[in-house]
């Protein structure tokens, strides 16, 4: 591709050392630059790409996109107002706008992005469609999958993934869209056909500086959707509902409590922890290219939890918008067993072990609220304190646990900082640990604190009895929890069926 043609995609403020040439690609990491590429100097939270432009040129970069000219370098430099936005625009153009060739679904929420994405993908796959999936757990392109490094990849990597999907014959792609990706413009040039925001609660507050900023970035997925798109919004969530008149997209509303929604849930039964309900489409849903008629049908979920009802309703509407028959949707959801670490039942014999990522206060409310509806004798909570999320999130997480404790009979908690099982970016600070202990002290809850995850789980399992429930709660610090717990059970019960015991780990990415 010619450099000049590519740069025509941008709003250029000024050019230095202009020269046309053929280029071989794009890069934003100076260490990964290859000969003939254009290096885009993006400013990150911890590093400024302008400082590494010299290294990029040494490694073969033949042109730079900058926000400030670098006088010492003689290669062509194109000055723009926002290099992150420029990277997204260049990447989309370089890969020939792959999302224009896909039916693309963008899913954002504080809680349930991953489960909703996987549910939607399962529905589409069972209809015989070749699908792509991008999110926290995995990047999937047709039959190929690899573990994810970020909730949403950088824009250049994202467009490369989408281009590969097109090359592999993928027709429908589902994607988790994080608030950070929206703020950092990673999805700036993704052409989403269907977008949804299911819920909002306080998460990543310290990253975004305030809840208002967090919501502003999160909601931009809906607000920026065009008139030819569809937005699925949840009337039971005030923040999601507030966006109904703030988008040009055709809006379809869902609701469990608010029965005025376009799509509602009736006769909900959660007695077993796994929901059964009737899904009612109360009026014809008219979009630019189809009509989904007024109707109702039964749904049985294999994934447990009240939150799964909302996730499934979004997935059902997305499936219908993609032309999937009701029978296929019903079958898909009855067979879908869930996503790892999302209220995942990993052991279910004389007692239960549930593994949940327990990310924030909203997620904790949903998880513990679901447990309240389930039958068990005693609840044992093993909690990995969340590292590098700041005092605000950790205080709110602790307060959510304390709020539910009396309703669930929790008088003591086994807690861990998972010292040997987190990377540097997820280390629990002294301040985060202290605020957790303060809230527990105020609530009169005894904390058994362990530095290491295996010791915490061992203590949590030590007094479990028939009919009890052990909850492994926590994000990165509990990623290895399921593996450790099942290995400890293997030692405690040498006659156990090992194949059945370790089945939950067979396709697991986290902690394996």
C-alpha cells in the first residue's frame, strides 16, 4: 500500500519530510516494528510512544504518525491531533474495513459481558454460522482459538483479527467491549450492527477518575450507534434505560421487573438455581431489514443465576436479529453450560463448589443474591482480594460482602492476597488489604487471612460437610482456585473418579 493513500484516511495537521513510498504495515510497539512499517506514536498510561520513535526507526520504521514532531528523525512524519484515533483509522483502512463485511455484535456491561458473548456465539454457531468471538477469555476465529491478553485488543490487533475472520469465512462476530477500549478508541472504527449495554455498576473507578467518566465511555457504544443499527437496552437498569433517546439506533428494550419492555420475562422459576421462564415479545420488533413478530416461547437455562436471565434475554434478541429460529435458540441455551469463572459449579456431589470472578460490588450482589435463592446448609466463602484496583473498588466489594453476610449466615471469611498466583499488575497493596479488613471489622466478620491461595482454599475446605456450599470468589487472584481446589479434593478423596473431578478444567484458560 502507498503511504500517501493510507495517510489520506487521516485529518493531518501538518507533514514533515513528506515522501511517498510503499509501506509493509503498521506498528505501535517499537520493539515489534518490522522493515517498511509506519510507526504510530500513541500515548499510554505508562509510556509515550514518541520516546520510542528513534528505536522504531532503527528497527525499520519508514514513517511516523505523531502528535508532536520529532526533530532528530528525518523520516516522513504526519502530525495528528489524536494518535490513538489515527491508529484505529489507519488499521481499518489497511485491512480494508473488515467489519463492513461481517455482522458484528458489540456487548458491553459492568457484569455479564463474557457470559452474554459466549451465549450469543453459541446460538449463532448452532444455527450453522461460522463465527468469531473476542473477549476476556478467548479470541476465536472459526475453529481456531487462543487465550486473550486484553478484554479488547489494541485497534491494530483488533482489525487484524477481524481481517483474519473475513479470510477464514466468518460471517458473524461477537465482541466484549470494555470501557477502557472505548476510552482508548480501540473500537473506534469497528462497524457494529448490534450493540447492547445490559447493566452498569461501579468498576474501574480509579482508572476512569469517576463513575460519571466510566459511564460516559461505556455508554458511547450506544450513543454513537447509527440509524441503521440496533441497540438492546435493559429497562431494569436505570443507566441502560437512560440511553433510549440518546441513540440514533433502533432500540429494543428488555425487562424482567419492568413489564413495559418490548421483550419481557414471565413465570420465572429459580428454585434450582437454574432459570426457567417464558420469553414474551409484546409487540412486533421492526428494524431496518426485518420484523420479529409478537410471540412467546419457553426458555430453560443450564447456566445458574438470576443474572443469567438478563444475559440470555440479550442473547435471544441478538439471535433473532441474526435470523436464528426459536427452536435453535431454545436448544442452544438449554445446552450452554456457561463460561469459566462465571458462577461456575465445578463440584456438585455431597457439597457444591462454585467458582465466580466476583469482580465488583454489582457482580457480588448478583452472585450472593443468587445464592440466597439456592438450598444449602452452610456457606464457606474463600475470597481473593482484588489487587491494583484501588481503595474505592475494594471498599465497595467488602461492603457488598458485609451487606449480604447476615442474610447468608456468613460470620467468617477466608481471605487471601494470592501472593504467588498474581502477576505484578494484580498485586494487592497494603491500602487495599487494609480497607478490606476495616470493613470486615466494622461488620463483625472474622477474617482468616492467608498470603497464599492454596492455604486459603485448604482452610476453606477443611470443615466442609454434606449439603454445604464453598464459594471461590475473586478475579485474577482466584484464577487458579478451581485447579487448586480440585487437586486438594483428589488428595482428600483418593477413590474419587478423577476424570469426572477434573472435567471442569478440560477447556479452561484461566489458571491452567
